[in-house]
C-alpha cells in the first residue's frame, strides 16, 4: 500500500470539497477546480480531512492510490494558496514584457514570441528578465512554465536562454585554441 496514499488530506477552513462518485470539486478563495479520478480508488470525507483508498487489491488500483491522493491534495493547496513558477531570462538583448495578458518574449530570434495564457493562468514580469507564472492548477502552471522555457532553453557554454529560477546549468568548456 502506498505510504503517501495512506495519509489523510487536511481541509483548510475556507475550502469546500464536494465529490459525487469519482468526480471531485474543490472550491476556495483562489478559485475552483474539478477533476474526475480514475476507477480503482474511493474517496471519503472523515471529519475535517479526506481519505483516498484503493477499492481492490489489484495492481492497477494500488498504483493509482498515491497518485489520486496527491492530485486531490494539489487541488486543495491550489485553491487555498495557489502555485507559482519563476523563470529567468539570461542573455544580452533577451527580455520579456506583458502585452495585455499575453507574454511577449524576445529571445534572440528575428521575431518576438507571444505566449497566450490559458484560463486561470497569469503572467508577471519584473526587470524585463524575471517571469512569474501563477495559477491554481499545479499541472497547468508547470506546463506553461515549461512552454516558456522551451522557447530558448539554456545552452551549456555561456548559460544563455530561459531557465527556471534556481536551476543549475552544467557548463562545458569552450574550444581550446592552437598552441
């Protein structure tokens, strides 16, 4: 049995969780999230916490046990606190700016790249080189940050490109000259 899946999920005061079968709806101060869990798990509310348990002893049910518990816990944390992902743009002339809600990234190409945020996601730019992606759904926040990073991933020689804040880039030695 999953060690993570065994742990109950505490429900904060301002968060309301409702479930109908395997459909889970979480509502909080930051927004509302819905998700349908796969077959093989059951979800119950015990006092002020939620317990996820496998329905059978089959392998598939045991595999999904910890995953479903983590998905529900991330939904609860997302509507109560929210998620953010920070990116840094490194390189001469590389910058980002907001154009309405859209993010426009100049990363050394002949044209600027415009990123349109999906529903529930917002971008913030500080100092033209620091981009913050924020929202309630952890999965979507991470995917949008990965899409922005994929515009110009950091290269190993000078470290130019778009990287996550705190990401360590392994550097390579350049060419050695003739002697």
